[in-house]
C-alpha cells in the first residue's frame, strides 16, 4: 500500500473541497435551466457523492495520523 504524508492528504483535501464547491455551483446553475438537464444533474450528484466520500476518508486518515 502507498503511504502518503499528512501534507499530501491536506493538499488533496483542499483540492477535493474546491471541486465540491465548483460542482455544487454548477449543479445550482443546471437546476435553473429549462428544459431540465437530467443527465447532467445526475452526473453532478453522483460526482458530489463520490467526492464527499473521498473527503471523509481523507479526513479520517488525517485524524488517525495525529
């Protein structure tokens, strides 16, 4: 298994948090469009779920390392 430093986990946390904010903003914009772009909204929703899951795992690793 690959070992990552706390700094690498913190950098990944920042990058993923930024991606989450961007997708949430895009999702908000998409939800206001007519006709409603269901496929894009579904994709954004699935991506958000995956990124939030990754964020939780990173946070766990950071907390266990301290």
